[in-house]
C-alpha cells in the first residue's frame, strides 16, 4: 500500500486540479442567474375582492398556477412566481427585453365571453380547449383560432343555430374584440378571432386564452426594473468576492498548515466543483444571497479542516507518530464537525421552510455547502493525507504544520 501511495496521491491531485481548472468557469456560468445578477423586472400583484369573486386560498393558488403558465408561454427565461402572504404574488422576470409588454400580458384578467345581441353570455373561456395564433392565408392577417371542449362545442353549435343572421360578440375583459355576423351554424367546435394588428398581438391573446382566466381581480401594486448594467455590476462584484474569498482561504491554509493545508486546498477545489455541479443538477437559480451562502459554506469547509489539523497537532505534541496523530486527529474531530454542521443544517432548514424568495436561496446553498464540506473534509481530505503519510516522502513534522503555527493555544496564535 505504501509503495502505491505516491502514484495514487499524484493522480488524485492531478485529476482534482485539472477538473477544477477546466470546469470551474463553465459550471459557474451555466447556473441560471436571478434577477439581481442579470437584470430584469420585479412585479408584485395583489388580489382584490369583487362582487363576482372573493379572494381565498384556492383562488390564490389558481392565480399562481395561471401566472406560471402565462409566463412559460411567453418564453421568458428563469422566471420566479411565488405567493407572498394571503393576497400577493411576486413575479421576477430576469433578462426580459420588454417588461411593460410582459407585465401587461401576465396581469390581464383574461375573461373571455361570447354574447348575443341581448347581452346574454353564451360561452366563456371555460368552454375553450385550445387557442392558437395563425396567419390567414386569404387576407394575410393574423387571427386567433379557437377550439372548444366537447361541452363548449355543443354550446357554440346551439348559439350559432339560434343566432343565424345576427351578431355574436366576443369580449375579453369586457372589451369587444370582434362582433361577427353568424352566416350559418358552426357545428365543428371551431371559431376564430380577427382584428389583431399583427401576429405578435395574436400570440399574446392566444396565450391568455390558453392559460385561462384569473379567478379574481389582481392589481399591479409594485414594479421595479433592474437594468442589465446594474445586474452585471452585481454579478462582477459577487464573482470578485468569490475569488477573493477562495484565495484568502487557500493562502491561510498554506501558511498555517503547510502540507496539510495544501491537501485541504485541493480538497476545497473538489468541494467547489461538487457544489456548483449539484446546483446545476438541481437547476437552482443563483442570486446574491445564494452567492453569500456559497462563500459562507466555504468558510465552514475550512473550519472542518482546521478542527482536524488542530487535533492532529495536539496528538503529535503528546508524542505520537505523524501517522497515528493524523488518525487520532480525524477521529477526535469527527464528533465536533458533525455537531457544528448539524446545527448549521438545522438553521438552513428553518430558513428554507419558513423563509421566502432569496432567503430560501441562501438556505439552499448554505445547507448544500455544509453537507458537501463535511463529506470532502471527512473522506477526501483524510484519503489524500493518508496517501501523503504512507508515501513517506515527507518526514519532517514542521512540513505538516505540527511544529509551525499553533491556533487556539490559550486564545492566542503561537509558534
């Protein structure tokens, strides 16, 4: 085992460093970014009681669901739709080019009605099965084609049979979109809405109709736009903070713990790659609080190594060999690491389940970071240090940091 220790150690170090150098930037940039990192629009909607519909929990859940469908139909990237309190919905639209148009589309009530000349409602949007925007080949104008459900098909057939030669108005939110004359009964369950200025307007209308009408009236009470330049500035500062944090930790570990610190630094590289890969795999949205959670978790990762190495120093000063002191140091530190990380994970879980928005993002990155830091410290760091000791290429205790700086000795830093 000792003869194979050095090749295994070198291969392990080479693989970790190569993976870190090659994948750190692509992984970091592939994780989707929140509003504060790339700019966009933040909208707050509030539901309102009316004579027709009252706000309750079921209505708010349907509002959130409909808003999500509308935004997804618009093709916006990485939107966030979440409920806040009893009556409010927060919507974040990162990177959109036309926030006013997006806000207008998602905020419409979208109450579709078919009415006869007496004002009687014959059908509503609930009778729709599908709506699509197409170009009419005959006059090269955009229209919205409607396909009714089975029940809607029967209602529409009856309505057109009873209103031949008369008008049936199609209204959206009380406004007349078109008021065609029924020339013959329509039995196939299909119709079309004309009068849109262009195909893009028809597509917006089709999205509203497909997603369904909001069950209650909603008002836009706050709109905040974060410009791309401000988002980029936040992104640049967060990247700079991340680099400075990593660099400071790496230098600290090298100065105080030398060979052990070098192994810890390599383990920290593996930890960083693992954390970014997990965030990417979970399709997480990274925000500034999330970046703060990552940086804090890096400190937690180093804390585990510090506990291990300090116990190693204590055991070595008691006269044990380097190998035995290292093994005992890991065993003694394990309980402390487990206890401290468990309390942090509990705190992160509380923030996640009771927090909202960016607070939950911070909790996710912190919790994942602590779990991964514990894994890398207990397994990867221990594995590489054992290989280093077994390789027997370094015999001086000073190189391992055992006779160097001593932390937490009577509350002071000593040599």
